[in-house]
């Protein structure tokens, strides 16, 4: 009898194969990510318009919640500030709510001073025990006058970039810490600011070779004594037994010398680092590969709201993948 072909057998034999076990649930979650359904709680209504100031000075019209909501809607649907204002205004009209929508000039100004709300910092995933943290960075393009001159007149200019540093929970895929810096900032220099944002107990931290060095090991062990650090040493690295904070690094060097890099990656679980690259790919695919804001403070706000959006989308539905068993000789 002919055998029924399954999804696992469509791939080449010898290649690692996975299949999604909760496809119906995951597909429904993907549809919810594009839903226009909005819920505005009584607490949000009460915290929309700022109370009238009794002292002298400028009068703010909106709490940060209104600014955050408008910016978030605009980023989800890829809108500019004026279009974001128009979208929220029409939504409020359809909901028969007597609330004003922040205008585009207010959004531009308040984005430079915006502070994340408590809801923005809430974890979407319940943590039970130490977590495995994955760290990496990616570049986000800044569109400025130099790029306009290059496109318009063919003039050569130095392209401007910002670096988005992410810390991801390996189990949930959730982004649990982030920072935005200029393109000159080193990856290892941002590890401590990322760790300062993490309240959960860290069991293991995994990063690529750009984080190799005493600075990284010191930062992780000061944050959580006994945490495991998995970073591939440089190819010319040598053991330094007297360097106490880097004793784990010496173990990695010895392990690579004894069994090779591939065996070391398997034994340490280094392959999970690909999940943080997946998170960076989701950011560029959903939010975009460049920053729209002009000022650096507003760009930091844009990145923070983008991270919040990705985490909420991930909470709507996440695929559960399992590895397929390799076909036996009888079924080939």
C-alpha cells in the first residue's frame, strides 16, 4: 500500500523538521492581530483628558495614555501622525465617545517626553522559575536629509542608523527588555541597561560573540549570581584561570578545544539564540526597518511602543512547534 505523505516527509532527510501542533488556535491569533475591535475601559476614559492645571504655565490636554493609544494605532497600521489622529478621531466618533483625539503636533511634542504606562510593562507570559534570556542587537535606519540628497541627486552620504538592543525570553519569545542607542554604541555596553529592566530570576543568558569579554560576565553575575553565561569565545581565545569572573568562559574554551564548536553549541543550547533573531525579524517585518521620528527621544518612544505592540500580538497567538521524528527505513 502507498504510504500517506505528511508535512515532515516533504523536507530532505537529515534536515531538522518541525510542525505546528496548534495551527487552528495560532491562525485565529494571527487574524486577531489585524482586528479593529477596541475596548476602552472606564478607567481609560477617566484618564484620557488631563485635569485643568491651577498653576501658571502651559496646559496639557491629555494624559500619556491618550498619546500612547494614538501612537500605537498609528504604528500598527503604518500611519503618519496626521493619519493616526484621523483614525482615532473616527473610531471615537463611531463609539459615540465625547473624547478628543490628540492632534499631530501634540503627538510629535509629547513623544519626546512619553513615559510607558504600567500596562505597557506588564509581562504577557506567566514566569515560573528562572528564565533563559537571549540578547542581540539590530540596526534601524533613520531617514534624514542625507538619504533625501542621495535619492534625489545621487550624492553620497553617510547613512544614519540606530541600534535596537533586545532581550528575549527564550521560552515565550516575549521581548522583556530593550534599549535604543546610536550606531557607535557597542553591544556589550548595553547589557547592563538591559539586565536592569529584568526583574525575573535569570538562569541562563545566551548571546553571540560580540558580547564576549569580562564586561559581559561581570554584568550577568552581578545581576544574578550563579547564572549560566553562554557566549562563544573568539577563535584565538585562551584560558585565563586567574580571571575569576570568566571561569565559565574558560570552560567554553576547553569544551570547544576538546569537542569542537558544533558539539559545544549542542551541549550548551546555543541554538536557541536564533529566537532573538526571529524577534528582530518580526520587529522589522511588522513595525518596519526604519524609524519615522526625527528626534532621538521620540525615536526611543517609537521603539518602546513597537516592542509593546509585538508583545501584545504575540499574546494573541503563538505557534507550538514540535520536532518531527525522522522516518524509519520501513516507512521511506
